[in-house]
């Protein structure tokens, strides 16, 4: 009886651990494409590729449509049947967007303001067009000085402090720089999740 129970547990554990989809995401030139989003169509289950563009998903046996997307690239879908460990890599092509010519004339208001005002007017309409989505965000914050004041709150800034801040002798330079990659998931009416990668 013990041998039968041991064999059953061993076979069950191997079946569960082997039911995995894994792979790598590339661009059309064959370069790695890190931080791509991989999801199972029709569900909220998914994963993000790591900094080496590799991902893995554990799934029960069955047939799935796996969706891979990355900002600036065309979304790709692949149908796969899981029956054990399955390798599924993606090659994403650049997203081609075309736009009519924009003519900017001297004088008057910047045409971007009119576009922004129209988008704000239709905010409630656009907000209801998508029930849920996931996207990757690259954010960059930068504070750059044109000149550093001689005093801050009445105290003189010493030359050693200027060197530590990374500004030149005229007080010009970048004093703050922050870059981040995040995965954001939003679902109506009020679900919001941000994961800083």
C-alpha cells in the first residue's frame, strides 16, 4: 500500500510541475525584448518577461490562446495545447503607425491644445470603451538646473556640495534622475494595480 501511495504522489507531482509554458520574446531583428506582457486570452492570468526576455506560466492541461504584447510592437497571439512542458517563443514586429501631415503655422494657438481640450470633453466616453487592460510603463523623472543659486534658505552653497550634486562651476547640471519600468493593470470600475519591475 505504501509503495502504491508513494508512486501515486510521485506521478501526480511530476504531472503538475511539468504543465508549464515557457519561452523567450524577440523583436523582428532577433534581439531580446525584455518586460513583454504575456497573458492568456479571456482571463486575467499572465506573466511578464524578465530582463532577459524570458517568461513562464504554469497551466493545467488544455488549449489556450497566449497573447504577447509590448509597447511599440504589434500584439501577437498563438494557440497552444498544454500537455506537459511546452516551449512557446514570440517574435514581435514593430508597430507601424501612420498619421496625416500636421502643418504648424506661426502665430495663434498651438494646435495640440485644441486636441487636448477635445480629448478632455470626451473623457467619460473614452473611459467606458475598455473594461480592462494591462500595459508596461517606462517613466523618467529629471531635475536639471540652468543655474544654482548662491544661497538656499540664507545659507551659502559650498563648492564641495556643488561637486556632490554633479553641477558644473556655473551651477548647471542634472541633480535628480529616476527611471523605472512598471506594469499597470486596470479594470472597471475601480481596480488599479501597479507593479514596479
